[in-house]
C-alpha cells in the first residue's frame, strides 16, 4: 500500500525504516508525501548567549 504510493519497493522501505536504516531525503519525502505529510524547517530559537 505505502510502497505503491511512494514508488519504492517494500524491501527499500523495510531497510529505510529499520533500526539501522539511513534514509535519503528524497526517500523520506516520498514516504511523508504518501502519508499526506510534509517536512518543514524553521529557524532555531537563538539564546541570549549567541
């Protein structure tokens, strides 16, 4: 189901999501998109020490 929506094989998804997995950004983006999610980046709050 998810494999079909991402265009990735089940084996690739298993490897990516395993404890030793090391997902590439495009793989993660495809997985999130298939689940109706997206990743966003926002600036970190700066502390008074900086």
